[in-house]
């Protein structure tokens, strides 16, 4: 799976019943091969994905594309990735954790 394929699949994987009143904007900046930038917006019971980084993001996630896919596929522990700075999260960490709850 590539990051582009992953982000394209998020709207169909979104679980509105788990989102509740969540309203947040997430920016993803992935480097390296297959890297790119995407913005994920959650609100009003929907999730949308846009190309590029939103300047108004509540959370910005940075990693290599390879590491991000490893985290998503469960081959890399996200906490270890964060502690070793292979995964960087700027902004509201609680909101970052909520995204995982609503798309898995």
C-alpha cells in the first residue's frame, strides 16, 4: 500500500459513529519515495481528504512514507516511532490519537 492509496481509502474506512462531535484538521507531510502531503478533515459526521498541507491544521504529522505505512500496517509501534523521532506530531496530541479511533 502507498500513502496515496491509504489516504484515498480513508473516507470509506471512516466510522462516523465513533467520531461523535470530533472536529479536526490533520496535515500529513510524508517524505521519501511515495511521499507527499495530504490534509484530512473530520467534522459533521464526515471525513474528507485533500492534497496538500492545510495551514489551519490542528495536528501536523511528519514521517517518511515508508515509516508511516509501517505504522498503519502494524509493523512499527507508533509510540516507539514517536519516541525515536521517526514520527513527529505537532499540535494537539489527543486529536492525533482520536483519528486512529475513527478510521480503523
